[in-house]
C-alpha cells in the first residue's frame, strides 16, 4: 500500500474515533438530562408532558405552531407556561427540557421567584457553560466573554473594563454620541422630504454602529455617511450567519458544514479588523503617553490598554501579549454586539410606542420643553455642555422603561445550585441543581398579578409614588437584572436613549406602516397579545419587519431648528 493511502486511512480512522467519542458524549449527556427530568417529574414538579427521547421538544413544537411566523422563542416559553394553568398568568415557574437545543431549564415567570435567584450569592454570580455555545459565533474564542465568564476570570476582565463605565467618563462620551445623533437627524429630515415608507431599524442600527465605533474603539466608522464600514459589515454578516436559519436542525450543533465554515472564516476576518483597530489604539496610546496628553474620554479599548500597561511588570514599549490580544478581541466583539443591537431595538420600540400613543408623546414633548426650552436647536448643545441635564427627564425615563417592559430585548439566565431551592408564593419548591434558571422577562413584565393593565403603554407607572396602584412591585421590572451580574452598561444605555428622544421626538412624527406592508396578511396574533410588531429574534429581540414607517416634520417646532 502506498504512502498516500496509508495517510488517508489513518486520517479516516482518527476522524471515525472522534465521531464515535462525540456521539458517545452526546448520548451520555442526553441520558443525564432526561434522567434528571424524569426524577423531577416523579417528584411532581411542574412541566409539560415529557418524552425520554425528545424531552419537551414536542411541547415546544406545538407552542410554536400556535404563534405567527418567526415569533421569538420567548413566546414559546410564555405560551407553554400559560397553557399549563395555575394563576391568571399561568404557572409561576416550570421545568423545560429542550436538549440538545439547550440544557434543561427552570423557566421563571414570577418576580417573587426571580428575586430569590438574584439574591443568592452563588447562583446570582454564575452563568451556565451552555451560554458559551450561543455566544461563540458572536464573540469568537469559544464564546468566552463577560456574559459567559465566571469566577476569577470574570472578575479580572470585569475590572479591566469597569473604569469605562464611570459616570464622568460616560458623560465625556456625550459629545460624540450627540454628533452621531445629529447625523441621524439629518437623515430623517431627508426622509420627510421623500415622503416614502422606509424601515427604521436599519437606520437606527447604523447610528448605533457609529456610536459604538466611537465608544468601543475610538474609531470613526462612518456607517451613516459613507456606507457600511468593513468592521460593521463583517460583524453584521456574522450575526446574519448565526440567525439566518430558524429551523430546529440548524440550531442543533450548527449542522450545515458550509455555514459552519462561513462563520469560521467570517469570524477570522472580523478578528483581523478588530486587531487592526487595536494596533491603531496601541500606537495612539504610546504617542499620547510620550506627549503627556489626555483624551476627552477613554474608549472601552483605550481603557483596557490603560489597565493592561499599568501593571508593574509591563513597559509601554512591550508588545501586546498574544493571550491578552485573543481575549481582548473576544471582549470587544461582545461589547460591539451588546452595545448596538439591544439599544437599537430599544430606540425603535420607543418610537413605535410613541407613534401609537399621541397622549404619551404630548407629555414627553412637554417635559422636553420644560427642561430644554422651546428652541430645539439648543437641545443638542445643552446635552453636550451638561450631560447631567438628562437626569431631569423623569417622564422620558418612564417612556423608555415602559417600552422596554413591553418589548424586552433578552432574558436572564443563571446556573442552578444544590443549595438553592426556589419557593413560590404558594409554597411550591423548585430545586435548581443541574438546571439553568432562566427568567423570562416577557412573562414577568406582562404578569397581571404584578402589573395592572399589563398590555397598556403607561409610562406613568415609573413616575407615580409607591402608594399608587400603577407603582411597580419590587423586582417586577428586570431589563438590566439585579445582583452582581446585572448589566454593567445600563447607565450608558439610558443616557443614549434619553438623548435620542430629546433630540428627535419634538421635530418628527412617526407613523408605523405595518398595515401597508402586511396588507392582506392572514395570521392569528392572539398568542402574541395581538401585537402586529411582535418580537422576532436577530441577536436581541426586535420588532418584526424592522419597523416600517413614514416620518414627517411635526410642525411642533420652528422650521429653522
């Protein structure tokens, strides 16, 4: 037998061994999870009908068939909980086994139980390892990033970036944020002249790409003015590859080999773009230190380099260590994704809800008149000069919180523990050992036992005092979650969205165009609370159809603003 044949036979043997080991590992995991669910089922724990082979996948399939096309998976979890009875909102919590799509879950739908999760010193700090698989295409490096890290690894990297989120540094970013929003305003002004229908979300995403380019990389990406920057285009392509297919088989291990290769190759290109940005900022960092210069604010990348080179064992002339470079790339990819995607969805949801509720828009505009004056041309400059003025907008904050309540971008997940047994208000106990605990924000935020008139858009909920019936219950609003692993960037998100509404909401009127785009559509929206802009999955949860709309000048302000 010649050498090539021996080589290929050897490779085939190795590949076969790897496949066998992978298969045996899969079977072992399947047996472990299914056995755990059978044990919980025998204990009388709440869950749908369980199959040893398929777990609860059939229940998920049934629930998905009762929803409109491409509805977000959070509706599936909510639908299952509602159908299983219990209170007026359905069960407060139940177990759900969808392996191999995900590890077994305890789905929490009640803030009373969710508060126990985030109050537990161990569980509140620990994310499940399975989360890495979801993030792997987004951040690279096997999905290792601040969302998925635990223990000392997370503490080290968290502390590396934490100084960026100092309030004074966030305020110092506002001139750059406002500059990009004024570009966006000019784009909307052109749209008013055209009078045509357009999709708002892609424009808002370009805005947020440019803002995040500045605050994460200290780079001018120019997506709004010059077309898609290569870094942005590559990141968006990566997200497109991850979320392109919604069928179950695609979610099970990413079975399409061509798509797997495309994601790997695009991830490699994305890392090249980010490393190019890192090299630029390393040079700028050294140059600034040599000249004793201080920039107006530290970007996320600048802050990481500042922390890295401040260690006593390093000189400013030292090259960046390869291990640090790898994790820095992963973290910057995560910041880029998290910084633009969910914030863009929030901005879109705010405009959508204001377009449907003119009484809330009138109150918002009145508050902006009071704080900024009637001349809206002065508003951007006032924000730049004194960013703390954004703290004087309680009704605006209420609008943002209420939009987020009804359109939550994501859920929360933690890894259970033997020493945490959750307890419902009725005394039911829920062991968490061996399962991930997922708080379903959509279900919690629409729970009528905690939210009077839960489907109504009422920003006043977040303005009234604690004696008012609309005042939120403790822990019922959970967008940024609580505990040690709450959202680090929440203060920056609120600054951005407040500025966005302050600069734009008085000048423009938006009209959603779902009836026009989906004219003649015959789908049942009952199980998505009759919401035509129901949530779909594309990174964060987004209103479907990218929010088709028309925009016009409101006439509320002078035309020369």
